[in-house]
C-alpha cells in the first residue's frame, strides 16, 4: 500500500470509528440527557402541586359562595328563577300572572334560553324585581320589559301588568 492509500484508509477508518462511537455511546447519552431534562420539568410541576391544590381549593370555595349568593343550586335555572320571583313577589305584593316555558335556540354552539313571564303590581315593586333579577341574581339580561295599564271592568279599577323577557346563555 502506498502512503496515499494508507491516508485514505486512515481517514475512512476514523469516520467509521466516529459513526460507531456515536451509535454505541453518544446517542444513548444524548437520549438519556433528553429524558433527564423531561423528568426535571415534571418534578418542577409536582413541586408546585401543593400550591396549585391550595389555589384550586380557594377557587372552589369562592365559586361555591358565588352560587350561594346568587341563589343558584343544583336545580335548574328555570326553577331558581321562579323561586326568586315568587319570593320577591310575596314580600312586595306582586302577582305572577304567567310564567311560560323557556324558548330555546342555538347560535354558534351556544344555547340561548329566553324566559317570558307576566307580573302584576305597582310600578316601583316591579321595577325593584327587575333590578334584582338583572343585577343581583345574575340569571341573565332583561331584553324586553313592556308595561301595560289595564282596567278590571268588574271593579272599575286600573292595574299595571309587566311582560318580561329574560335571556340567559348556557
């Protein structure tokens, strides 16, 4: 063999030795390094888990208090709305004349329920109930409120009726 052939064989042998070393030693080392880094990230997540659990417990308590404050329990929104209206009506001398089943529609994967009910009583009491429904209880938004003065022909007296449309999103 000539000197040139020996040099070529030496260079090819060197690259072949590099490839074999990479396959048997370096690739395993790099793989173990990636695995180590992934486990380090997981351990950091688990270090914060007691703190996150505490935060989640506080959020749960807060949301439970909101549900209790806005008078929402496990029953349906319609039952809670009717219960709130009836409770307020008894305290403020309002009559609930009509409470219809909600109109349900879908829009962009969002369920919209519209509740319609009719109240009879004086203006201020009805107005207080509407204020309570929209701002205090968070059942939804009042989208229409129509007052109508009517006459009872038997007694000759006038009374006020309010037709209410309340929309809620689910």
